[in-house]
């Protein structure tokens, strides 16, 4: 599946990026994820339907505040995520939005 953007009210969810317009790698490194291939791996996982991942962003700046992931397995999926310090509210809202998307659009039973 191609990455899908999700509106979570006060937050904007999109695929992780590392390109000339947006680079999430500094925010990832700030959160302890310093793997240079992390964004590329997440992109490949979308395309292979192995794992879907969203950067939960501040809508005005696009700054990555948290990441929520959905790992499908048959008719169910596991929802996971992490947040940068002070942004657990973004993770909670983003996780709820992804769960609604997974249950409504993908018809998956979501486990947290």
C-alpha cells in the first residue's frame, strides 16, 4: 500500500520523510533513533504491507512529535508508538486516529 495521510484533529499524520523538503532524521535522532536507514525501511514496509508508520506532526511546521505504527497480521493489527518528550498528547490523538482508520478503511481488529 502507498502511504496514507491521516487528519487527527490538531495533528497531521504522514509517512516519515527524508528528502529535500522535509527531513525527519534530526527529530528521530533527538528521540534516540539514529539508524540512517530508518526512514527508508519504514517506506519499504509500507510498500510491502509489513508495517504502516505515521509521523505525528505539528500541523503548522510539520515537525515530527511522535510516531505511531500499525503491524497487520491477517484480520488484526498491533498498534504501537512513541513520542518525543512532552508530546504524549499527540501520540494519544494520533493513535486513536490510526485505530479508526485501520478499523474503518482496512477492516482490521486493532490491538494496543
